C-alpha cells in the first residue's frame, strides 16, 4: 500500500480531494459575511436607494424584503426572516447544507464529479432556483409585509 493512502496510524484512509470544498466553501464564507453585514446594517453610514421597480410598478421586485430577511435571520428570528423573503432564508440554509455535504464528501475521500455530472447538476439547479425565485416573487407580490 502506498504512503499516500496510509494515515499516521498505518490504517488505510481515503485519498482526499480538497477541490470538493472550493465552491461550497466560498459560498459559505460569503453567506456568513452577508449575515455579519446584516447584523450591523442599521449602524452602517450608507443606505441603498429605494426600489425603483416597486416605486414605478407598485409591486415588489424579486429581491424586495431580502435585506429585512437577512437582518431578521442574523438575529435568529427565522419566522420574520421567512415572512420577509422565504427564498433568501432557503438560500442561506442551502449554502450551509451544501458546505456540510461537501465536508462529508471530503472526509469520506469521494472523487470529484465529472464535468458532465457537474453540468447536468448545474442545469437542474438553475431550473430549480429560477422556479423558486418566481414562486417567491409571487409570494412577495401578495404577502410582503
């Protein structure tokens, strides 16, 4: 058995692939940073402009309520966060789950997926995300507080 497949105790361990952690790790850190900014948002010296989409059409855009949702989520108020923007909360939890799953795959020594598998999953993911964004927008139009 080669040295690259042995652990320090001499037992067999899987060869690890750190590239499995890159995309989910970057996403996880970005989400943590967004939650950190949301936590101190009220103390920041700048404010974003009002939503032009909402001002002109009298309906919320697909992102309306996202800041309030992240602020509520950063304070642990999951119910309010969901009420303001369900897709934002879903995205945060999806990022955490993706990172956790990738850590699990890394620890098990799983091989990286082929480009064909990644492309297929990416296409499926885009369809799911666009569907969620559309359904979330419908929710916002009718129920955004």
